[in-house]
C-alpha cells in the first residue's frame, strides 16, 4: 500500500524546503515520489522548483482552491488517479493557511484502498512560532493532528527558545514526535501512523485569506525586488515573485516571509504562467501590487 504524507505549516515556515529534502532522499532510497502542491496563487511556480528532481507528470499544482474545504474533492480526485508505482509515495504540500485538522478529517474519506491512511507532518518555524498575533490560533491548529513535527530556523534561535517552543507544542500535541530538519529520516515516514490526538476546533474562516497576482515586467536591477517587497504592507504576510533582472537570460525567484525577510535566488526554468508577483494576506489587491511595481521601477530605472 502507498503512503500519503501531507506537509502543513504556517506561511514561510519551510514546507517547500522540507518537501525538496524529502524528495531528494526518497529518490536516493529507490522510492518514486508523486507531489501535489496547493497554493492560493500560481502553484505552478512552486511546482517548477521540483523539475530538476521529478518529471512534470509526477507533479500536480492545485491553484486557488482551499484543499481543507472547497478543494478537497479535487485533491481526492488527483490522489485517486495517481498511477501505481513500485515503492510509490505521495507527498502533498498544503498552503500556508490551511485548516490542517479539517484537511486530515476530509482527506481520509474517499481515498482508494491502495493507499494507507494519510499522515500529517507539520513544519514549525521556531524563531516565529506563536508570534503571529491574531494568526496564532491558526498556527497552533496546524500541529494538533500531526504525527511528526519538524522544527526549522533553529539556527536563528537560542536553546532556551527551542526548549520553550517544544514545551508549548507538547501541550497542544503530546503524542507527536518532534525533530529538527537534520534528524528527518525518510525511511521512517511511511511507517508513521495517523495521529490520535484530540484537536481544538478552529473557526474555519480564519483559514481563508485574500490573495492576488499580477504580471511582473522585467526589472532593471535587483534593488527593485527589495523595493517592491518593502513597499507592500505588513498585513500581506507572503510575497512571491519571478522575473528577469536587467539583461540576464535566466529568471530570478524572490520571496518575502511573514517576518519580512527577503530572499532572492535563481529560478532554473521558465515560469509556465509568465513572470508574476503574488501576494497572500489581508489587503492583497492587484492595484496595490501594480503600484509597488511602478514605484520600484521608476525609482531604480537608472541605478
């Protein structure tokens, strides 16, 4: 029977980083992973980050719909149509505001009997855990029915902070294993059992946020990326973009995390939906993104 591993966690916690680590190591161990990625806007952009590891037919991007409610039927359909493989394993990355408890309750119903009951892995950003203000309840929800919790960003936090976070996690989910990214052993994941922890019900509306995307022109220089990210308000918790910089032939990917850290790296592909700027969080409006782009380009065009 094939295992289904669902990766959940707050925006920017490190879900995609964990998923790439799992994919690399499952392939090394002779497994054949199949990946489903869910995001508010342009999940194809995230899916393309895996094309150096997997064939496109083994990647499914799910755009827009919330897989913990309105998108669950679509998710089940794609899971049930995954071809049988020797040593197959299905990996699902939920968007960063998913109602993780509802997701597991719904996903476990209607799956073909060739699959094992789905298990959930949560990613927790130690540095920013429960520093989300009004979103703390949502973040806490995302660990309560997980069988395994993976701590990330530990290099940016003290031992005391890590111990305090682990203690808080255990009060919410006393039965989950808690490890760091370095301790992840892919051989153990297919053997995990679904969590039996009792979860506190979340007001589902707290998992539904606004989002939007706009076309992103070529930018004259990298400073424009930072200007765009800094121009967007704090209420927008997640920013992603992909475009060309200056006269470079290749594309550049960038993101702004909820703690307003900006990361820039090469994008080793051509975005299938074209260069885009994406935003997730209250206040996300196309006009706001377009204004930030215009101001940035005009300010840095001659630099």
